[in-house]
C-alpha cells in the first residue's frame, strides 16, 4: 500500500494559521495574539537580515519553553538565587545557600537558579527537585547543569537576555550570594529594573558568610561613587538588604509580604494590594509621610477595582495613589511602612487572649 504523501511544511503551516485565525475572535487573548502576528507580518514586509530572523526565532523559542514550564506554577511565589558557579560544596557560602533554600521552601516558596554548579547547585539542592527550577544556558566553560534540577523545571536558554527576562518575571524575591562578573551583572540588572520601575517591587537580599566583606565592600563603592556623587537617589539603597545571617535574609523576605501582596497600574493609578486593611490613622500617616511621591491627590484605601475582575481575589484590600513613577526607593520605603503599620493594625484589632 502506497503511503500517503507527507504534507509540505508550508501547507501544514497554512492550515495551522487558518485554524488560529478562525479562533481568534473567541480566544480570551485574541487581541494580543493578533498584535503579535501583526508584528511578525510587518517584519516580514521589511528588509531585515537572515541573522535577524534567526535571533527572533531563537528568542521566541526560548520564551515558548519558559512560558510552558512556569505556567503550572504561576500561583506559587518563587525566589531566584544567584551566586558564583566556582564556589565548591562544603564551603561556608555553599552551605549557607543550601540552608537558605531549605528555609524558604518551608515558607511556601519555590527556588529558581541558573542550574549550574556552585551557589546555583546549593540552591537547587536545598530546595529539592520538586521545588527547583533551573534556567540553564550553554557556555563554553563551567556551566553544566547540576543534578538537583530536572524534567519540566529544567529550562534551557540560548540567550542571556531571554533568561534574564524570566528570572525577573517569575521571581517574587531575589537572593544574591558572592560571585563574579555574572553575579554582579545580575545584581545590577535587578537593581536597575527595580529602581526604574520596569520590575514590580520585590525584596532583594545580599547574603555573605558571617563576618564577610563581599557585599559591604560592594556597598562602599555604591555609597562613595554613586550616592555621594548624586548618581543615584538617597533612597535607592532601600531597595536592598545586606546580611550575613540567613535568618535575617528569610525574615526580610517574609516581612515584605506580610501585609503587602503585589501591585499593578490601573490607568494612571498605582494599585497596591494588601493582605489586610489599614486603620484610618495609619492612612493619614502615610499621606503625611509620602505626599512627596504623589503627582496629585491622596493615598486612598479601596476595594478591588472593576478592572481587576480577573484577579479580584488577590489580597483583601487596596490602596490607590497617583505615583510619580520616579522615586522607586521611596516606594520601597512606603511598602516597608505599610507592612509595619499593617501588622500593628492587626494587633490592635485582634482581641487579647486570656
């Protein structure tokens, strides 16, 4: 019996595109898919090089794999752990990273690392395979994947820029251990995205061995060369916390989410979602202390907005403000203050046990 001829790749692609276009009007993300397809069509009509198309295709393939891997765990908070691939098992820094990962798993987080050896392996080892993601990238040296991450949670990347995108997109906290150029690159990248508002506010802890000077020497440079010369704002160091104690690192992350839940923009207003409501006197205090970051109006407490219909169950309360989108260090200070007064409000409202 003569086998049926294999369809030409273009015929198969034409059928897939036709089927997709038929479904677009009824697809919940149809408008966004249409925009993406329009961008590709516009690119095809322009004169761009073959290499440009290869870069575009490889970047899209990177993102496709990562989207698929992370989607089942989208409602679980995650912590990215960065640090040197050259730090050996058994060293103080390795054991601290491993224990830190063990602790944050107990707090309900999953762990994301670069899947390599050293600090990355320590993070995956401490978290265990079920709670570990590894965002691996092939390098000509020192970057094999470690044995503590596998399956659908091992995500290979061709490009550093797509890998960085998912480190920040998927992480609810960042922990930096000592490392080389790569760790410094990731640290400054994360700081830049947090400082410019291109990333949602997340806690960032810089962890060293007890009595170590790695991050304190780094911070001396930040203070002398950036802060003292006016190259960053005085509040920008509020974005990060330096510690040589994993208890402090874990508490810093846990405290960040005690009252604060998350934030997003609805129109021109920043919506900060809270796990509990604030007292009226605390709202008044926030308006007095943080009026400098408002474009107009006041900081107000609110129920979920109609535009949040898809995630109205996230948090129980909201505060709304016309944030100037410039003073991100001050926004971190606002979040820290909300956590402090919110916990006090809970204690005030909670009846005393006898």
